[in-house]
């Protein structure tokens, strides 16, 4: 097995519907095939929990971090917890209890907060989770919530590779520009920022590349272009796990070359 960094945090970001969750699963599929012995975990940080759907898995709300924290807060209100135990320790215990183990990867689902209100409390817990996991796992994959609030709240400041998944719309360029603004304003330290163009159907790639360079001030690198793929859509409709996507699938073949750049 080729040498790779002992610790690597890879985060997939982008606006809703561009395919960031799909890209995160394809990256996990690549790692499982190429580096089966690596300790890896995927964190579903999106309140909509799309990763579960793409893996054809289900989880009750109270098995997510958000659900467990809601239960913990109720117990704290009733003073139904052991004395002399800090809330921080209780939360860390819940985190480890929430890890779902599969054959060659682990999964943790943040979930949503119970009821209406700010998602900030779950994001604050996520900061602690990332800090804990980066010392335990070789690869931490984060499927971030849609949009860029995840970064505006400085939820993760030590990402090694940030993959911004975009489509070919005008709004995607503004997403790139906004991310760079947030990065500068908050002094976020991404070692590399990649742009992965999904659902690509344009013929003039050079113009698109120029636009990426322009809106990122030259800081973002192109990871690659992914064409539309009907098999991905079929898997979603039939509720099949994307990890079972055939290895000879053209889109996955392209994605493997992109994943190798990250590793």
C-alpha cells in the first residue's frame, strides 16, 4: 500500500443539490478499495443526513448526536445523571457511543437539533468531535451541511483538503468567491482547496477554468469534471448503497483519478 499521511481531514462542501454527499461516498468507496486497512470515519454533519440515504441505512433521531444530546439535556434538567461528572465528559461518552462500525469504515451522524432553533449547539459539539477523531483515525471525511455557514461558524479550522463541489450555474462561482472571503476573514487554514465540477455538460472547459481561477483569486485548484450519470440516479431511486456502485462505472472511474490527487 502506498504511503499516505498518518492523519488527513477531507471535507466536502457546497450548496444544496450539487452532489457533495454523493462525492463523499465515492471517496469512501475509493478508500475502502485502495486502502482497506486504514482507520477511516465519515461524519454526516448535514441535518438532513443524506449520507444514510446514499448508504441505504436508517437511523432514528435519538441514535444521532443531536438526538442523544437532546436526551442528555432532559436528564440534566431532571438531575438524573451521576453526580461529579462534567457535561463535557458525558458528551464525549455519547460521541463514542454514537459511532456506527462497519467492516472497513466507521460512521457518525450529527443529525438535527430537536425542535426549532439554532443548529449552533450541534456545531459546537462537532468541533470537539473533529478534534477527537483526528487523533484516532487516519482519514476523517466530513460531509458538511449545505451552504457555507459551517465554515462561517469556524466549525472546522484544520481541514487538510476542502473539496468544494459545484455545478455549472452562475451561483457556484459566487459560492467559490464567498468561501474565499470567509477563509480570509476568519483566517481559516485549509491546506488545499479543490473545486469538483459535477453534472458537467459544457463544452468550453477552458472558460470554466478561467472563472474558477478568477473567483478564487487563484487559490483553488480544479479537482476534475464529473459528467451526469444515470446509474447514480438509478441507485438513488432503487435505494441501493453507492458503495455497491460497479467499479467499471464511467463516473466512478473518473472519480478514482480525482481521489488519487487528494491522497
